[in-house]
């Protein structure tokens, strides 16, 4: 599968989207759009956070972590797990449509899931 296509589709569906990436469990980007330094660095930093949250969720018997939204002063960051530790990062402008972006991220996950299991 060409991973660029689902990423571009996700960006097109989300008003206010600044960028998206698929990141492996070690924080290494599989695909990033747009290319640059910031999204790659963000994915690498968030991989450890997501790993810790996933472990805590399992230990507390809440099940697998599926999605996390982080609201910062100037952005909304939506993390959606795909499979096998891979995850999707979507960055929106603070005034972007976060609910629509969360849904679009889950739909992208469903589209990508079979490629990662």
C-alpha cells in the first residue's frame, strides 16, 4: 500500500490540518506530510509518551489505548493507534475541527490496519 494516499486523504478531510504522519513504535516516521523537521521530531517525542500511556492503560485494565487528543496553546494533536505499536499523528490549528479530525483519524486507522498486522 502507498501510505502517502491515506495521509493526503486525511489532511484533505480535516479543516485546519497542518500535517500528519505514520510513526513506528520507536518514533521513526514511516511517512510524513508535509516533510520538514517539526512533525518528525514530534512523532519521535510522542512515541515514548504513547508507549507509557498504553502500558498504564493495560495495567489498569482499561484495554488498549486507541486515541489521544492533546490540546496545546496553538495546536491540537491527535494520536491514533494503528497496530503493532504504529500510530498516526495529526496536527491541527487550534481552531480546527477536532471532532471531525478524530473521526477522520479513526477512519484512516481502519484503512491502514491490515497493512500493520
